[in-house]
C-alpha cells in the first residue's frame, strides 16, 4: 500500500495476492478501508489479520471495530483511509489496485 499521487486527486496503490479472500472482496465491492495502526498496537491484531485466512475465520469478530459507511475500521486505529478502485491490473501472482482516496480521518 503506497501513495501514488497527491494532486489533483489523492491516489494510492495496493498490491494483493490473487488467491487471498481480500482480493476477491475488493474486486466485488470496488472499495476498501485501510486502518492505520499505531506503534503500540496489540500484536494480536497483526496476527489476527496476517497469519490466518478469512476463509477459515471471521477476523473482524475477534477485534473491536466499527463500520464506517459499511466498511470496517479498527476502533484503536490512529487513522483510516477509504479507497475506491479506479483500475486494476493482474500480474502473475498479484493484483495491483489503483485507487482514489475518497475519505480519510486522522
């Protein structure tokens, strides 16, 4: 996840493994939310989202979160960024999503 432009519209790039459930969800909805973690984040949060598949467990059931316009945001996030996919490109193993930042809160 990186910033690609700041003007005229802020845009970001997300690279996602094609076989991940997150990849399919982004393609289906055309949008996603990024929760920015603080330096004191509970290591459980990182393990919860990084070391198990959403096909096997509801990751959001394990952490306090709220819905912002239908998308989940971690309650203890220091910021969030709402992204809308404007284009994507399939690579060999990954999808590169080009996205417009449509909302952010710090």
